[in-house]
């Protein structure tokens, strides 16, 4: 039996209770919950997994802050934390954030220009596969 790690990485960018990316701060009192309209596909997120980390078999995460733009996209994102540092997880998370869009219509219009902090994108390698001879 051979054990092999898959080439495609699985990125955990699930949505939290209020529809914000994993680890995002809870909505401020009086603000409606955020609704995600668009998010990066699992395949795209897997391609964003840093190559150096994948070759080393290292998983990681990055935390970012972003501003909600008038069209609902997230902009002005900055990395506020990366673990482990120096393997590219911060850069990958910044790229991933460009694929998100939140609803800013109706009562959510008050969310425009809101700064979201504590958005954490976790990058995980797929489970080890066991193959029979």
C-alpha cells in the first residue's frame, strides 16, 4: 500500500454564521448580517495554495482586513497575520479576497465602506490517500 498526498490542495474558506469569510468579525450591533454573493471556487482556491508550502507539505492560514466597496467587492485588503510566515499564505489570501462579493443592496447598503477585520483563510492539504497495489 502506498501513501500519497494529492497534488490539489483543499482550501478551507467556509462561510461563518453571518455569511462573512471564516474568522471574520461578527456584525456590529444594528448592522444586518453580510450575505456572500460570490466567492472563489474550491478549484481556484486550491490553485492559490502556495507552491513552496505544498511541496513542503505545510498547511497554513492568513488573516486579512478588507473594505466593502460600493459594488460589494472587497478592496484595500491587507494581511494582518500569517502562519507560518514566509510561505506565501498571505499573498494567496489577498488574491482569494478579490473573488468575494457581498450584498450591498437594500438594508445592506449601510455596509459600504465598512472595514472587515479578522477574515481568516485557512489552507489545508487534502487527506493522505491510501491506494491498494
